[in-house]
C-alpha cells in the first residue's frame, strides 16, 4: 500500500518494541510518508513481563511456524547491534534435573543456617550412583546445583546441538525500543489507551489518557493500529480472549556457569518453608516442586515458580502486586538444592502477568495478524515465549502492514506444539497386513489399502450398507440447546416413538390407552416391571435370534474363508502374570508381608495406586 500512513502501536513490551523496530527496517518504510507512534501505559518501556522474564531462547519452543525465524533473527540482531554487550546475547546449555531432598539434608541446612556457618556439602553418593550420573552426561561445568543430590539429567532439545540461547529481557526490550526511536518512532510512556475508534470502513483514531496530568488525548486520522498490549489486550479487545496469568520470580546476584535448568524436586511431605513456619502457615507443595532457574548475563540468576490467579489484572503494568511470600517460596525451594544460590544476595523479588490466549477454555497459540476491522491488527498471547518470539512477531507485523500478508513465516506448519511427521511417498513402507493370515496371503503390496479391500470383496469404510451408520428414529431434535435435566418439553425431544395398545368402544371412541409404565427419567429398570398391563394376558413377544453372517452367494473366496473363520472362534487363552508383575508383587511382599493395605498406600512401590483388593487378587493368583 502506498501513500501516507499513520501507524499507532499499543504496548511498550517486547512485541510492541520489535514491531516498531521492524516497521522502520521494512524496505517500504519512508519516514516522510509514514508516522509511527508507540503508546505505553506504564512509566517506562518493559515494565511488565518483557522486563521480568527469563530471557530463554530455544528452537524447541512453540509455535513452530515462527520459532525458527525468531531464533535466527535474534542472532542477526545481536550481530548487527552488538547484542552480546548491549543485552547479553549468548548460547547456553539447557536441561532438566530430578532431585530428591532428604530430611537429613534439610536438618543439616537448618543447622548451618542457625549456626551461621558456610554450607558444607553432604557426603558424596556411592560410586554406583556417581557413575550413573556421569553416564547421563551431566555437564562437568554446571556449578550452581549441588551435584551429589542430582539423580537424573536430561538435555533439552537435540543432544549436543546449540538449540538454546539467551538474552537479558529488560536490556533487550529497551535496546530494541531505543533503536526504533532512533529510526523515527515516537514513544510515549504514561499513555494509557482507553478507546479504539473505527467505522465500517476501518480504523479512524485512538484515545489515550496522559497519566502524568490525567488529560485525555486523541490521535486522529490513524490508518493502522497494532494492539500489542500483552495481557491488557483483552481489555481493549475482549473478543481477542487474551487474559493475564500472574507469575512470580526472583533475581539473585551471582556469577555462575551459563545453564538454564528445569527442576523436579521431591521434598519431604512435612516440609514447610521457614518463612511460612514463622507465620504459622503451611505450604501445600504436595511433595514436589518445579522451579525454573536461568543463569543470566551481567552477574544474575533468574528463578521463577508456579503461576497464580489470586489477584486480578491491574490497570497498568506498574501497578502489579507482588506476593513476597511466593517469592520466598522459590528461594526456599532452590535453597534445598543449591548451596551457591542459597547464600547469594537477592537482587529483586517481582511479579508480572503473562498474556494467555484462551480458546474454548484452553490455552492456544498467539494471535498475530489482521482482524475483521480494516487497519486493526493484533499481536498478543505469547505466554512465556514472548522474548523468544518477539523478533519474528515484529517482522511479521511489519509485513502485514506494508505488504498486506505475512511473507517470512512458515505458514504450512500447524500451530500446535507437537508437529506431525511427514514422509515422502518414496520413504513410506508398503502395507503389510499382519492381523489375519487369509488377508495377508492374498495381499498385493503394489496396491493401496482401498484397492486391496475392493479386490478381496471387503470394504474399507463402514457406511450404511455395512451397518456402520444408523438412521435416527423418532422426532428430530429441536433447534437450540437441549436441557439434559428436563423431564417433559424440549429435553425429551428426539426420543424414539413408543408402542401402546388403544381400546375403543362400539362407537370408535378411545376408552383407554395401555402402554408401558411411565418412565420420564429413562430408568433402565423400569422395563423389568412384570406388573405392566401390556403383559396382562399376553405372551411375551418372541424375538428371532441373530443367525450370524448372511451369505448371498456373491462372496469372494477370501470372504468365504473369513466367514468360516468367524464361525470357528479361537479358544480363549488363559492370562498369565508377566515376570515384571511377579517381581513387583514379590517386592511388595518382601517389604510388607501380608499387609496389603500398606502396600496400596506405598506411593513409590505402588505408583499406579492399585487398590488393596486388586493387589490381594494379584497375590492370590501368583500363589495359586
């Protein structure tokens, strides 16, 4: 599109900042014709989640249609603008660990804390456990988690591949915004947007309140509006279904090795963090917690915990309430596995709201692109991957505005987290039917499944002629919602017609109608009532038993063989207990003897929570 453009971006987080940046880098951008304004409600850029995120970049993030593009753009931005120094761009290792914290370890931690001593590591694991950890490729330079308590380590992404990187989110967002400002973008903070003006022809203007003097201002003759307001997108555009999810995080002051780790920590069931115990509170951690820890550039370590919805979304990002006790929970949990971070100074305790795009009650992918209103665009709902996917989103929004469509994204990929694996026909293996020997003996591997079935006299799809579908009897369902609790009325619409006997007098008038016992609630036992008048003086109607598969004389030899096999079912095989099941039962018996109740309650030996009766039955069968 040519001519003058007055573009307004709502939101000064990573998405709004990258959109402003890439608009000024687009080949069609002309500062003489194109005016770009960025409005941020908070006092500064990156006040919300964009300044309080972990900053992890990963090729295994989602959605996969934009992740590779954004990962590549991060590297290009760092190379062009010295991102290593400006926002700490770097490669880093990433993995997940499983840790079990014993009561003895907690006691030693508490004792060291009470005595003010430096933490002394517990005795090392035995040689077998140490060898097992070494076999799991636990990085030798990973220095901020106590190695002796780590049970398993799994690298994220493809082993050995550089699929993870990192930026400092606050430095990155503010730097990109400043680069956009330097290219001509006008950035206004403390500017809370209150109204988007539009007509059937498209967007017209935008109203915002200047929070410094509480005055209402308006930008007129707007041609394009990009709503990139994070969790506040749903406030301006309720139909977008974008809402906020509060997340707490902690920033340590510590120089550690560059690793991000997703933890799975098993704690004693009676463990209560010290700060909650002092207040007489309990923390229901259910025995397991999973804080995430990210070593960050510039001498920081970032950690975050579980999200919550206790406090509604405030009006602006600078009004977010931080529950300090939740931050202290994170500090306590990490302190049980890391002596380094347990002694490190706390630089910040903070909270933010992640923007979630909710569809049909479930979290969906981000919204990126046009709306039904001409000139109105949405770029929001990135959840925890806003920093990762910010550059790609900004570039795509610039293409939507200047080119009319996204040019760079891999639109052929689905937006779901798990992508289907596609094979070329050359690599596909021929069908090899192993289920039935008769079909296998007559199978032509050069033909498709449908062609084989047709040749053999079979059908590949169960439709009407095969009994695969059944026409609905009775009254058609009424249009509109049906009440499942309704006894009479619309709730009973669509039921099959019943049968009744009508008695008439000599003149033909109906004397009475004798039918089945009333059954408005569809009670299945109602039909077993033997006192019904329908049965009085009448014999029970005889029903013809099913006589098996009917032959019409046109069957192929294969079908005839299959019919004969169906008439001679194979004898039932007695089920035998597997060796694995017997070993499991012997382990339970060795520990608890005959106490099946204790066996059922053992959460480690009985992880599938088999009932006491089920375990007793299995033991009886084993001993038979």
